[in-house]
C-alpha cells in the first residue's frame, strides 16, 4: 500500500504526531525512517531551471536572499522582450548571477505552478484539515539565505538534494498569529538566536523536519547545492472560532446601541456601563452560539482558502456542450459535497448521492442536462 502524504513527512504515526508533536515541538525524521525514497519525484534542479527560464514567472512567485538579507524584486526580475514587457518577470540572467554570487533562490507558491507539488499539497491539506502551500529554497554551497527568524505558520522541511545545517531555538512568542511577524520582535529574536540552540541537525536528502510556528530557525548549505521544500501549513486556530462568533454577535441589537454623548476613550468612566453591558451580552452570545452556524461560516472560509483540484478550462468547457450519456464523471476534489448544479431538472438523486460519496457515475445516470451543467460549473470532472 502506498504511503499517505503525511507519512512522507514524518516517521511518527498519525496519532503520536497529533498528540505529542503537532503545534508543540520540532520533530526530525531521517530518510531511512520514511516510506518513500526521498523527494526527487516532487522537485529537483531540472524542474527549478524549467520554472526559472521558460515559465514566465513573476516576482510574487520568486524572491532571493543572501547572507540573511532579502534582496529587492528588481534584482531578479525585469521585462521579457517583445510581447512580454511586463516588468516583474523573472530574468534568468540576473538569477544566474545572483546564484553564482551565493544568493538563495526561493520559488514560491509551487502548489500553484508545479503539478506534482499541487497534488502533494492538496493531499496533505486533506489529511490535516489546514491549508497548505509549498516553496522551494535553492541555496549554493556554503551559503545562507535568511538569518534566524520564525514563521507564523507550521512547516515541514523536506530535503530534496544536498545537505543543510539547521539551527533551531525556542520561541520568543508562542503560537504567533499572522499579524505577529518576527520583524516586530527583531531584538528578542536576535538575542534568543545568540544563545545555545534547542536543536542542531544536518538534513540529508530524504530527511524531513517539522517546525511549529514560532520556533526560531536558520539554515546553511554545506558542501553542495541544497534544495529543500518548505511545506507551509496555515493553521486554523481558536481565534477563527472567536471571530465567527463575534461576527454573528456584532449584528445583534445589544451591540448596535450608541455610546453616550460625551464619551471619551481617554476616560474609561465615560463608557464603563456600556463596557459592562457588552461583556454581559458577549457571555450570552457565547452560550447561545450554535456550533453548526459557526461551522457553516468556517466551511465557506475553508473553501476560499484551499484551491480545488485543477481542471482544463477549454477541454472541460467543450465537454459541457458535447458530453454524451456514457461519459464517466466524478466529484471534483476540493469542491463542497453539498454544492448543486444550477440545472437539475433531470437529476437522479441516487446518482448524485453516489457522486458526493466519492463514487463514479455516467452523465446519463446523473441526467445529461445536469451533468453538462455540473461540468460547466466545475463541480465534476471526467474520469480518465
């Protein structure tokens, strides 16, 4: 049986990882402890060069750093000649010079531009229940891209080729949120990074390292070119639950009441009664808040944050007009199973239930008009 995506990222079984490691502490997995032989099936030097030279990437998908300092977008980008004068496209000549001088090249958002990593990220997001992104870090021998810092999302570091020394320190802030980035705590980060590390490790090809958000880290390539994938996990937190509860509460009458004339936020006594009323009303809202209401709102947010399985728009659009009754279809991965085609006059509910349960039906079994509408709306895809 083939390994799951999570099993390729940690040697720990799912329960141990969830209970003892997730969001708590770093964890190192050596290649020999993992089920798949490395990560060369996902990415490598040839794929990096293809993206950097022939795909017309723009700077949101590319950045560079050297000796701990991020370089300006203009150092790696420029216009690409006749018919492609957009000024922020990757310039392979500039990238060559920077890499030769010791700069780390970062390819960002590979879950959007590189099919093997698109499938990998989608699979891991499905297992974890949290949105996932993938970046690649390509570092020349004996070079360092970024200085010690922390991320506001969890990461799996997957070493593709070469060797890299990682130095890890404990957090200066536990579980930081996206609005609490490390530059705002630069002095504390630099002080913590100068102390004895919590962990030092040399990642070899096929090794994997898990780092919860907030843990300080820096890495230096050793005697060869190093490529590693950083799989970023943008975790859902309890704050998301609070935000949904408050969003619902804010429209209720007790919270729409005007504050008194003469309110002065420099003098708490001018609004202390209103403050007490708000606290009391919030307690009532928290007691009354229906979990299914919060769940429904967050399901919509999840749908906006995680890209569905890619489709070929042209081929799919043609099928929406030409599909015959024998076409086999399945539900598109990443689309809510309670979505419904806009046309369902001939829909067979039992066939629709089989689709939503992960099964395969023919367009004729579902209803040809319904199937064509579902294809046009990107709810279903043809089976290979």
